[in-house]
């Protein structure tokens, strides 16, 4: 019986890499807290989502081994993020296109 042999070996990441990513995550967390202390106006959300996206990317790439895994998983995650952005866009679009009715008495 013929079997397709795929390379199912786990990629071994050096312990130092985990500590570097941990340090980066801690620095980004401190940056998040520091950013919450300042008022950037309309950029507050953009800055916070940017920092959170960097942290999520580090976790996905290193801790979840996505960097070394099959590219199909990367495509699936990016597709999910794309549709999340599309759903968010339509929600915001709905909020900004509503007609104000005023108070109901």
C-alpha cells in the first residue's frame, strides 16, 4: 500500500527565540498601557489595533508555529482576517448611514 509521506516533523525553535518574542510582547504591552495614557484623538483606535495586530502576529508566527507550517494555514487565517475586516466595514458603514430620528416621546 503506497502512502504519501509528508514532512510532518516539528520545527524546533531555539529557546532564545521564545524569550525574544516574550520580551517583544512585554514591551508591546507596556507600549499599549503607555498609549492608553495619552489622547491621540481619532488615532486612538488605529494605534491600539496596530499594537494588538503586531502582538497577535508574533503569537501566530512563533508560538503557534505558523511561520514554519504549511502555507495553507496562513492563507486560511488571512482570509478569516479579511472577512472580519469586511464585516467590521459594513457595521461601521451601517452606523454612519443611519438617519437620526430624534428622541421618541
